[in-house]
């Protein structure tokens, strides 16, 4: 298995005033994934059969080779844009949006039908608003964030058993795209310093995530 990734990126912060700042950043990534699955399963008193690829389950003597080389290439942008404002030296608010992708690729373990041996990139777009403040002569620090995210081609790990070409039941684990998901939530952190040397920290979060009905599908990324 060979994985390569190349990227170009830049980010700029600009002060519109002493209190107001804007941020913009962009990155472009080129990913390449190559895999060559090769293997067979010898059975006591049986015939060796291929483990991977289009010849899985077929006797080795019939096909001559069990190799299954595949290559995939992906390219995608990522970005961030935001604005933040200092209401006072101790209070800071911001609003930002961003997007990025998690590369697709291939599963090295056996993948039973109807799932694909390959999986597509997962894309995420989000928006977030937040508040950061210090109070009581810096004895109290608070961070609050509210966010919403949109995911597509969500990558999930599946654990399952399947029956191979020789009739044996086997265990496998693989990545598959699981459709679209919408997520929103809120996070709160607070730190209190009642006296020098004593720190009390707390955090709370609420997350709501749901798959978009009808978005699940299964397609082959490459032939075979």
C-alpha cells in the first residue's frame, strides 16, 4: 500500500482596526493511493483460492495469479474564513466558516458484496460562532462555541463476518461511505482560580447528529 499527499496553502490575517480582524486561508491537496492485494487461502485437503480482488474465491490454478493492483487519485480544496472582534481587552467574539476533505482510498482487508473495496473522500463544511472572556480580575475564564456542520460521503468503519469462496466464515473490517450527515452543537468551557495555586476546570457539550434520509448509496470508485 502506497499513500502520497501534496499540498499548497496560504493564510492571511488582516487588522481592519485595533479591535477587528479578518482571516482567510486556502489549501489545495493532491492525494494518490495505490494498493496491490495479493494472497490466497490454502485449506487442509483443499485447493488454494484467491483472497482478494475480482478472483476472490477462485482456485489459484485457474487464474494463475491473485494480484489485484488498483490506483486512485483525489484533489480538493480546503479553506477557512473568519472575522473576530475584541469588545474589550477581556472579551473576544468570532465567526468563522471552513471546509476540508478526508482522502478516499482502498481497504486492505476483504470486503464482501455489496460493499466496495474502495471508498470516496469525506467532505465537511462548517460554520462556528464563539465567545471568549476573562472576568473577576482573570480568576474566571470562559469559552463558548456554537457550530453546525454538513458532511457528505461520511467514512465509517464496518465490522462484519462473511463467507468466503471456500465456504468458511471469516471476520473482516473495512471503511465504507455512509451517506450525508448534518450536525450541530454547543460547547462550553470554564476555568475558575479561587486562589493562587488552585484551579477548577469544567466543560460541557451538546451534540446532535443525524444522517440525511435517502443519502446512503454504494458505488464502485474503480472498476473490478
